C-alpha cells in the first residue's frame, strides 16, 4: 500500500524536476510512512511513498524491468502475483524482488495495456515505457485505490491525492461548479469529477494512455449482465457463494505484517471474520467502535461475534469530541465529503493500526447483495400509482409549491409524482429537487445551480444503460458505479490512509462480484429479507442469528444527540459567521432557524447541519490554505466569488476543462 505521484511533459523538450516529484511525495507521507522512491529521466518523473506490506526488504519502488526501459510506481495489492510470477518466469522474465509490483512491468512487456486484465486485486499504478515514449495509468475495477490527473503548464500531473497536484500546480484550484453541485446533491463528488475544474479522477475500471502528447481514457472492465444466473436450488447457491467468498478472503490474508479485521457487528464484517477464523491458524484480531448512545451502538453485536469465533477483540467507545475530530478530518479532505460515518471509520482504523498494519472489512456486501433499506423502499414505491398518467408533472409544476413545507409526507408526495426511476434518484439525493426544501441556500446560489447541468444526468445514464432487466438490479448497478466508489471506498481509503492502515475488501473480489451481479435478484431480496442468500451463508458459518437477523443500523454517528448536547456553540455557530455567509451559498435566516429548531428539539436537522458544516470547514481547512499558495489564484476559492474584503463571496464561475472521453 502506497501513494504514487508523477509528472510527464507533454512535449519532448520538457525536463522533469526531482524537487517537484519530491514535493508531491511529501504531501502523502501518511499513505506511505516507510519509504520514498523517485525516478526522473528527461521529461518523466515518477514518485511513491510506501507502506510496506509484502517483501519488506527488497520492495523499494519505482520498479523496473531487466533493461530499465519500463518503470512503474504502484499503490495497492496484487493477490494473484505468485501465480503470475511463475507464469512470467516460465516465459523467460527475470525478477530482482519478491514484491507484487514487479509482475506489472513484465506483464506489460507481454500484453501491453491489456496487462490489467490479468491483475487480481486493488491498484492504481503509473507505468512509463521509455522505448515507446508512452505513459499508462490504471485504476482497479471498483476504484478501491484513487488516482487523479490534470494538465498544467505543458505537463500531465497525476497522484493518489489531489494535494499532490496542488503542491506543484496551485493554479489548479479553480473550482468546478458541477463537482460542487454534485457534493450538495449526494454528499460526495462522483467520478470523473472533482471539486476542481481541471483535476479529474480516473474512473474505476479505466486506463489513461499518454502517447505523442495525446490523452486517451478507455474502459477495460464493467460488471456483467445482472440476474441471468439461476441456481438449481438454494443449496447450490450457498455452496458456490461459500466457495467464492472463502477464496476471496484467503487470498487477502497474504501479508508480511500483522493482519486483523474491522468488525462492525453487521452481517458483512461478521461473515468475513467467520471465514478468517476458519482459515487462519492463529487468533484473529478484531476491532470495533461503540457509542454511549444505544440507538447507534453496534458494539454489543460485535462482541457477540468476537466471542463466537474466539477473536482477540479490541473495542473503543467514541466520545463526542466532535469539534476536534471534524477539524482534523476536514484538513485532510480534498473535496466536500459529508458521509458522517467517516468519523467512526477513522477511529476504528486508528484503533486497528495500534495492533496491525492490514485489516479486512465487509465493504461492498450491501451493493452486491441488496443490503440497504432504500432498495426495499424503492421497490415498494414503484408499485404505488398515486398520480394518473401525465398528472405527476402537472402536480410538481403547479401544485407542490403551495403545499406547506412542514406538512408530513410532503416530500414523499413529491417523490410519488416522479417517473419510476426518478423516484430512486430523488430518494438518494441530499438536496431534494423541490426548491422550497432547498431554502437553506441563498437565492443567488439556487439561481446559479439551476443553470448547471443536473447532477442526476450521469446517474440517469447508468440506470438507462444498466446491464439489467429488473428494477432491483438497475439500482444495484447504479450504486456500484457511483455510491460505492464515490462514497464508501473514498471514505475507507482516506480514513485508513490517514492512519497508515491498509484495508482489504473481500466482497469486492471481482470474480465474486461478477458472479453476484449475474445471480438472480430473488436470491438477494426474498420474502422481504435483505441479503437473503448472504444471511443464509452467515448462519451456516456460525454467525449467531441474533446478529444476522437484527434490524440494520449502519455504521454511523448519533449526530441528532451530539448536535443538541455536546458540541461547543462555536462549532455550529461557524455556519452563521460572516465569513461563512459572505461566501454566498447559504441563506443566513434559514440556517439560523434550522439550528434553533434542532437545539430545541423541534425537528431533527442533524444531517443537514452536518452537511453544511463539513462544506464550510472544507473551505476553511483545505481549500483556503491551498489557494493561499499562489495569491494570483485566490479568487478561485469560490466558484461564485467576487472579493469582499479578505473573504470570498459569491458568484464568479470558472470554466471546466475538457475531460477526455471514455471509449
């Protein structure tokens, strides 16, 4: 596990500077505290920071081939590298390390860019082919490892984190209006967008090739057709799932450093721990987080699972020191990101890192096997035909605005007036389509936002072109392409790397995921039960039924209580400071009413308050320091900004750069 960085001149007369590459690497020492390596020759500079997991003594990067004409920097783990190494040695290739990274250069020699098809694992890498003067960037199939890139000053810059690019090109801080709007809608910014107009994410399952100064982005993998496989019986389905998941866990136990598991007490992580306990001869180390508020505390169930499988269990009760935590985390967040579960994720990763360097987790199970409540809600709403054909749009355009905002069921009524697929998009959005529900924002911001392309558009395309013929499979595919990489995996990567912990996700083993996608939806949701077949397997493996068949809580925080009792007034009052209001995003009176209503217990506005607070703290703790690196670009601190004194306020837009099209 590492962080990578690089610079390549798009013209042959450019000379890369080792100091620039070093500066990029120094911004990500948290990702790789053990080692730094740099290769600079001509117009190319590659760098990496290493967290040593496999081949502790000879795995120094960058890695090269036999004649030093192909170089690679790599972040991740290749789980099938022993088999690949044997195959490549049989073809005559000579290895000088024991690391998984080295198989990439030799695979490339054999297969070119198609080498990624051979890789089984999580990865982001950059490979330079000196003979062909060709750069290849690649990101793993689900996007477990991040990779960003940008063009600036005749150079292509790339890195695991955005801060690397800004370290050598502070002019890239121009905000992307579309990315910003997406963050308000969904709480994260989906690929390939970022918060910055000229910086892009390489999407999961994609390659970027730079040849003769031209960038080409192409897709090399996607999930197969959903719901086309029907096992003959439940026993056959269970046996195949058990075999595939067991293998996914087994290959993720390869490590030369201590290894454990993040145990939430849910079905997914408990199933992973059950398989680890069956595979590892020694005692499994498990780690969990608890809260003093029982409504949000799953630690009891984690303890039950730990006792069942005899693990060496470690538990931490997170106290509501929320002010200190959010300031710490927003300094490392490179984009607005408001999934509140990042806080317990950070704490459980920090706890685990005190004992191990690698931890397995249950991420991906919900998206593969239909684990979220919203799936059941969406299927139920699809059956409701409250509005006769054609009248839903009429209701939204002429009636809904007059329905009192505080009327119970108002948003549900709006949702039921939408076309069927649109109901799911409306349900997952944090920023509802109804303007009156968006009153927390200023009129100027809403006027600007409504001129932008709807963030729903890319989501609609996923639904329309999903390789699926049933509504459940459609939304599972959508979430696998958006919410999973944009929210879940981003959160896990950033919080684990903040503590220098590697997290591995067996459920996102791509052969297992392909099988799960093809599995008939009746095995995912049956008799109203989420994750039907996965729960059956969990019980079969010995996970107690009181854990498997309890109500799903999710890995989240008791914000509703903390925001009423614990935070110092100064934390929430940040939203009312002139510095915040002058940016032009928020309606001061509406924010004030929400804070007052929430503190007095009239309504639960905790998630809305959290969303706005994280956005403002991102502005203060990451964006403003980044823009101060070059005062000439300080006006780009806000996409809507004219200067008022020393603060940014609204509304001067920056154009977006062109993103190379995916093939």
